[in-house]
């Protein structure tokens, strides 16, 4: 399955704004997404925004990136202003169905 | 001991019938496959089948004739198998939408179960018992699969919920559903082991353990699908902090 365009854009922004190379930027965001229960194929802009603000700064700090919070906030703001077409992921679809079971 | 068994079975049957009815009623509004399939699974496999098992145990303990117990056994087997297949259809639609591999798996198990029920219906008691267990054991991969999917997704959604990306009540529902599936596998395996080791009548210790598992499964169903307000509030505050 192809990576989400949100993931691709976040990775390229992180690569441009920090000293991380492409592989390291993608790997770091992958780790952050995994710890948030998300995957690179289905992440949308809103989810990535939360990960950028709440998870990624700590990951970048451990890699010696200075001012990680500001970098992440800037990328999150950029992504929030853009539109992407991302299909709902499998977990979110299943959650929506099971949420219905409680209604 | 009988009272303990009664409590365990009654709790599980009541929870299964209530949830099954709720989901079938939901299906009447939504016309979506998952609620119909999972609703039928609880109604048939959890409710009616366990009513049949309970009637069978009472009848056997009181020395009822084979001609009386035979149809009850067949009813329990058919409901258990239909419930498991319905569960498999629901699980496939919920967790693996668009995937083709569940179809041959469920089709093969359904054929196996139908064969076991047919052999059981026309065979002498000893051979019918083998056919019966061949049918019953075929539900294990389905309930094991269901429990695995629910627990894995509960873990994924738990991570999301910590960041406010999933509803804690739904996370709890997946977890409790997974627990109830694990318990169905345990109860079935325990009954089979008891049959192999001790014959048709379950020893009191195993019966008590099965009854206890029934209570836990009923509690899991209830807490997952009918969570009281106090639990919902506790979940919300736990994830918010």
C-alpha cells in the first residue's frame, strides 16, 4: 500500500527544516506514528498534526534536533492549511462500526 | 454447584441474548451487515446454543432418555455453528473489508460443520459424539480470530485514544469483546478436555470453572456494549489525563 501524501509531505518538510537526511526523517516520523497507533498509509492531516505536536518533538529531541517543538508546530500549521485525499484507515473504519454498536 | 453453574450460564445467556437482540434491532435501522452478523452470532451461538447446553446438562444429570436429549444436542450444535459462521462474516466485514481470504476459510468451516451436524443427526450415540465435537471444535479458529482482531485493534486504538484520536469507550468495547472471545475459546476447550478425560458428565471442579468463565464473559459483554455511565466517565477522565 502506498504511503499517505500527508506522511510524504511531513517527511519532506522535516528533512528541509532539520539536519536529518531523508531516511532519518522518514524513520523518525514512522516511529512517532507507530507509537500513536497510526500507520503511514492511512494517516490524515488532523492525525499527523496531533503527532507533530504531541509525539514527534520528543523523538526529535532524542536525536539532538534543537527547537524541535517549533519545527513540529510549523509543519503542523503548514499541513493544516493544505488539503489531502486520504482514505479512512482500517482501524478507523472498524472503530466507526463498533461505535455504532453502542448506539 | 448447580447454583453456581446456573448463575454462570444464566449470566452469559442473558448478556448474549440482550446484545444479540440489540444488534439485530440496530440492523433493522441501518441495514448494515456487521450488526446483523454479530447480532445473530450472539443470539444463536451465545444465547440459544448455551440454553441448549444447559438443558442438556440438566437432562443428562436427571437421566433423560437419548431420544429426548438428541434433538436438544442437535439444536445446540446447529446454533453454535451458525453463530460461529455469522461471527466470522461479521469479523471479516469489520476487520478485513475487501479481503477475499476469509471467504474460503469460512466456506470450508461451514461445510465441515454441516457435515458434522449431518453425521451427528443420523449416527449411533458414540459416533454422534465424535461428529458433535468435530463440529464444535471448528468454531475455535473463528472465535480465536475474532478475539485476536479485537484485542490487536484495542491496543492500536488505545494508543490513539491517549492522544485524543479515538473514543475511549470504543477502545474499551474492543478490549471487552476480545476478552469475551478468548473466554468462549477457553470454555469450549475446557468442555472438550473434560469430555476426553472424564466422559459426558463434567466434574464439579471443571463445571465451576466454566461457570466462573461464563460470569466473566457476561461481565465483559455488559461492560463493553452496555457500559454504565460511571465507567464511561472513568474512561474519559483516564484518557484525558
